[in-house]
C-alpha cells in the first residue's frame, strides 16, 4: 500500500476519532450519545449524497469509492463522534453557550478542512466554500443539540405513569 498524504490523513482522522470516543466521551450518558451518533450519521449521510450528486463537493479519494460517492469516514464516523463530544460539552449549558460552542466546533473543523481541500485530494469544493462548510456544520451541531433535547424531554415525559 502506497502511503499517500490522503491515506495518512484518513488513518489519523479515524484513530483520533476512536481516541476521542474512548477517552473523552463520558459514557455515563450512553443512551443519549448513541442516539446522537445515529441521528448525526443518518442526517449527514442523507445530506452528504445530494451535496455530491449536485456537484457542490467532490471526494476524489475516499473509502469504498465503488459503493459511495461521499466521504463515509467523515459522515458516519468523524462528524457524529465530534457531535457527541459537542453535545457532551453543552449538556448543561444555556442557549448562548450552546450557540457559541457550535460556532467554535464548526470553526475548528472548518480550519482543518480548508487546508485539506487546498492541499489534498480528499475533498474538492466545486460550488462550495469554507464559509458554506462553516455554517452548515454550525446548523447541524445545533440540530443535533435540539434533537437530543427533544429526545430527553420525550423520555422523561413518556416515562411518567
């Protein structure tokens, strides 16, 4: 196997995400985090494919290229785990903090993605920009936070006799 920069970045992203999952995530809230992980994976996968099919973004180097035209590592692993982390950090925060953390997480991810887009073949913007990445990430972080709040409310509400 030829270790290209794209393969090295892919391996590092997968391993770092696993380390976050093992050492950073507080698994006392297992039920919540599994729901966030599945919700984010579903949302990202459902939105990622149309974005690629509309030729807004391209992923020239990706896992399982014969089966998926999107970056499944990011959409089904990295972003959902980071979203769990975001929800953990904002678990007991007020609305302003929730929004600020969404902006911070999105800024950090955008700051990593943009050089990857410029210098590698992992992602190529066609009708996309770093700002589009930033605001779509922010929206999806906030959506996941709203969803888990709704989920917790529903669990509490329907658990009453």
